[in-house]
């Protein structure tokens, strides 16, 4: 994204700049979307439905690079639709990391950029849900510890974060890492509302390990000086960008929103007021021009002119 989006933009992100997939201008020439995308779409739809139901209307903060396809798809689903909750990305790489005091301080502006400043959460009365693909839960633990320490330093008390920042972990169904089965039982997460959304093994591996990523890794030693320019356009990055653009366009289609409504109903969405309101907003939204529903994925190809 060439400039940071405001927090209410559905593809707002805190972290290194990346391309704005909501706007074709500036994307350059993109390859065809990866063949895997069509095969993963039903499971991706179900996983996102589970996330929305689990979050229950809280602001969504997608952590790291693994949830990129979910964010791009949700960005299209929410395009032109008014909802009271916000969607943000927090592109930080925390796998197997334990932050020292200096790193925790450099993380704070990124947390604030994703709408997670403890004082703002208390002032606004908002709730937030961190969303990530779970390997062991260590990323959630580090983020929550940093937020609680920050709140304590602001004189707010750690419990304000425990009450207001919940967790939604995408967990691999069937065989899973033993530590993932108990990810929300870590001492750092005691008292935190945490819910698991089971995914198929193939989708989990695609999100966590095998799929192309739009954003570069952003580990703790890079937080103090964020890059100014866009990532280099190597083939893997362009494939991920084409995929994200395709998912964003797909989410705007009336037929896709109807399919997502069915997935939300199957996940128990009718019991959640925020989900019912979203489905109602989709029913009242106009079909975007040029987005007629077809049986094929939209093209993401674009050439700078």
C-alpha cells in the first residue's frame, strides 16, 4: 500500500508498505492467480466464517503473513458495506520469538497502528480479536504480554487488555502439533478469551507454510526502522499479489456473498448479532459494476499504461 490506509479501511495494515490491492492502478502486470486458489476457496470461506462467528463483532486484527488470503477475501466482502467493526493487519513475525524490553517498545507503534493502543481501547470501549494461524500460540502470548505490560505502564492495569483483546486461532484439524492442541492454555494467556477455528490440513498448510505471501517477513530486529519502499517484484511476490487481487474482486460478487452467507449460517452465525447485520447489509448492497457472478474466478491481470 503506497500510503497507510485509515483504520476503517478493510485492508488497513500496520507494518512494511505493500501494494494496495483495492486499486488496479499501480499493481503493474500480474500473472494468473495460482491454480491452488480455486481448490482452497470452499475451505477458505468456511475458515473465515468461523473467524467472524468466533470474533462476535470485535475488531479484527490479522497477525502476520499467514492470514493474508483471509484478509484480501474479507476486504472484498466488506467493500462498500458498512459495519461497525474494524479490520486491520499487524504484519509482524514472532514465530519462536521472545521479546526483550527494547523490542517490546518498538512494537508499540505497530500495535497502535492496528488499533490496539490500550488507552484507546479503554477510551472507546472497543473490543479486538487477534487472528492468526496457530503453530504453538507463542505469537499470541508475546503480543498479549506486550499489550498488558504497556497498559500497566500507562497506569491502566493489565486486566483492561485481558478483558478487551481476545484471540481466534486457526487450528489444523485432525493431526496437529501437540503444542497447538493446548495453545490457549499457556500461562501468559490465562483469563484471555480464546477460541479455535478448525481448518482442513491442506488449507492450514497452504496458509501457514506453502502459500505465496504479498508482504515480506518483518521480524523484531527490523521494527525500529521500517522500510519505506514497496517489496521487490520477484515471481513469488507477484503470484501472491495476483492471488490477493483475485480474492478481493471475488468478495465483491453477489453470488460470493450469498455463498459466504451460507457458510456463516453453517458456522452458527445467526446466533451472532454482528454476523446477522453483515448478512443483511450484503442483501441490501448493490452489485458492483462489472462484477456479474460467473462460475469462474475474476482475473487479476493488470498492465500499467
